[in-house]
């Protein structure tokens, strides 16, 4: 009987310690922002019609610093303490030229990777609405980016399908945030 009682006390103590540790979980947001220039469409100029059905327009991949250590210090955490990192939201806004809209865009996908992690789709927008200067991308659910976020940098790649040629020099601001959960204990 004493052995059973000791086992129950130990199990209860362990469960209580685990609950206390879980109470120490903190969640913080990490902003992300980058400006990209829409690449030129080889063989086409602004105002020239594209083939029926449009064409694919891959953007060059760009490497961006995560600044993760800055947030680890601010929240008294480290890469070992990160439980999860999810993309919470992602928006795209045309910032130049002032008369350009996303009318040229049929669909867009955003992929991320690192030197040690494979490329993964994290956000997309299919059937982009017309006459919009800003769009919100759909976040791919349940993609834990912990192993990406703890790296010094991530590589971001956009893949677009267009139905018209955008104005030369079109610039797009991509902004969003990661929601990171850590346990500093």
C-alpha cells in the first residue's frame, strides 16, 4: 500500500511540476518586412498581352536575417527554449508605382528555407482580387517553423502566376509576423 501511495504522490508531483513549467510558456510576435521588386517578364513589356492563361513568374530567392537572437535576449529565452514558431499573418502591398494594382497577378506562393532546412510553402493567395493595392495571403496551417526561425537567416522565395505584365520597377512590401512560443525554464 505504501508503494502505491508513493507512486501516486510522485506521479501527482510530476504532473504538478509539468503544469507549472507550462505556465512559464511565453508567446511573442516577431515582425517581418521586406521590399521586393517584381522581376521583368522576359520577352514582354508593359501593356503587351501575355499568352492565354498567363505565365509563371519566379522571383529570385532572397536571404533575410531572422534577428532571432535579439528576441531571445528580450524574452530571456534561447533557441533551445523555442517550442514553436508559426507564421501568424502575411500581407503584400504595392508601394510603387502609385498607379499599379495587383491586377497583373493571378496567384502567388511564398516559400521559405534555410541552409539546413528544406523549402516549405508557408503562405499563398490564389485568385487574387482585382483593383487591390494590398492583399493578405492565406497561411498554410500547422506548419511549425521552429527549426527555420532559430537560424540566423531564412531564404524567402516567391512564385507567381501573372496574366499581364506589371509596370517596370513595381515594388511590393511584404510584411507579416511570426508567433513564437518559448519556455525560458
